[in-house]
């Protein structure tokens, strides 16, 4: 049996766009947080200095942009 959503219950385009923008913002924020935590762990646990952490951040950023 297929479910049917009445047209009156569907979200308008503006609401869908707002939800999409919020989701993209949340994903970007989560990604930044994980990258920062990764950099901190590399520094604390493995002794990565400023230059190596900066290289790591640059490589991660370029990989994320190319994907």
C-alpha cells in the first residue's frame, strides 16, 4: 500500500529551501568541528607542530572542496 500526502500537508518551497540551508549550515559546522578536533588530537597525541597541522588542515580543506 502506498502512502499519499495531501497537497495541503506539503511544505511550501520557501520552507523547503530554509530547511535545506539549515541542513547545509549544520553539516558545514559539524565538518569544521571534526577537523578541529582531529588537528588537536594530532598535536596532543602525536606531537604535530604548527606547520604539520597547517598542512593537514590545508589538505583536508582542498579534498573537501574537490569532492
